[in-house]
């Protein structure tokens, strides 16, 4: 009886050590499986050579683990692209660390893309950090045969716009009378104001035009007005289409005052739209003063009521309002 009692604790002790050893082995095995994928390390570097439909993206393999059977980049318009998507490059096996690059093709213009590098083997896939870029809109040029001036153009959505303020016509002085008045007249000559009554400003910022002069003394929406052949003065609705293409909602577009989110920023010089608005100021209708260059840019539409647009240095939005026709505003033409 005494011998039996002495043996039982020894058996229990043996079972405890055996159970502990098995548990440790399982944990070690589990950790090894998890670490196997982790040791494949890859980073995503910046995008370059971005065009409306293509881009180049770089990556760097930091650690190959026990070998890589496939690597490259995957991309999507959603923030977390994975290799299950069709949009990816696949470069095959690799046994060394170092940099690599991928050519992304078949992209859509004016679209934000998310990209990350990846490396894979039979155990799983390791991803790099996510980067993003936005493809530009297509560009072109037009030469105005009336005076030989060339304008950059940009296609935003399905619309081709001039990407520079129109500068056509004979410079006339804006006279500061302190009263509401016109300084342009229906005389078969296109007339323009230049800021500070200095034509050098028109060369950079374009001309400023009264509404009736721009329309060539007609009231038809979408008329050619002072635009080159095959181009016309945009309607209020065409301005809305532009704004909505850049992310403004229909409800916001229909409002007056400052609307939208960052559409003004996108439209200004250096913005992602390529519309490249320079804030050319305004010729005030109440006095004839030339004001606000560098702080505000005003644009007509061929819709007489509630069709004008204003962009400012201090706001990321776009203002839509009714403006008096003797004001001198900038003009952007849109292709027929």
C-alpha cells in the first residue's frame, strides 16, 4: 500500500511533462507556419510616367522567404486591391531581393487608382503598402485661325474644353465712371478688356468680356459667340456636367452660391482636372473698375440667368450665381 501511493504521483508527473512537451511542439509548429509567410516582405514605391491610360509603378522585394513563385503589382479603384482581381502584373518566380517595376495599362482617364506590390508562394501572398494616383484627362490643342493663337484643350468626361482663357479681339479701355455702364458696343468688332488696362495681362490671363459682347449680341444658349469655329459658349447645363464629372452631386450642382466639395480646387491651376483656371479678376459693372486678379476668377455661360461661375483663391468650391451683364468675365469655350 505504501509503495502504490508513492508511484501515483510519479505517473501524474510524467503525464504532465508529456502533455507540456506536446503543447510546446504544437505551438512551435504553429508559429513556424505563420512566420513562413511573414518573411516574404515587399514594399510598393511611387507611381511615375502617368498618362490618361497607363502608368509605371515600382516595388522592392525585401525578403524572399523560402522562395517566390509569383510577384508584381495589383490595382483597383477600391482602396484594397488583391491578386484575385484581374488587374495585376505577374512576373513569375524569383530567388533574390531587389527592385522591380510594372507597367499598368488599360486605365481610365481622370480616375483614382489604388496599387500595391505583392509576392506569393504556395503558402500565401504577402502585400506591400498601398499607394494611390489619379490618371489625368486627355489633352490636345486648338489654333484659332482668326489670330493664330493656340490654346491647350482638355477632355473631361465626354466634353472637350479649352484649358486656357479665351483671348480674342481688340483691347478697349474700361473707364471708371463710378456708375453702372457698358464700355463695349455692337460694332462688328470683337472687343476685350485687359486687367489694369494693360494688354500684357490679356496675354497671360485672357480677355475679360461683357456678356452681350461674348454672345455677339444674341441670346441663344450654346451659341458660338466669340468662340472659334466648331466651339461655342458653354451653357449652364454644360458647366453642371463638368462639375458633376469632377464629383459634384446633381443636387449640389442645381444650387446657387458656393457648392460641391473640392471641384474648385480641381479646376484651378495645378488641380487634377487639367482645366487650369487662372484667377483673372473681373471688370466690375457698377463702376468699370478692374478688380480681384489673383484672388477670383469669373466665367460666363450662355445661359443668361444663374449661369455664371466664380472660383476663388480661398475656397475649394465653385460659386454659381446670376451676374449683371456689363461685368467683364473670362470665357472658356467648349467643343460642339
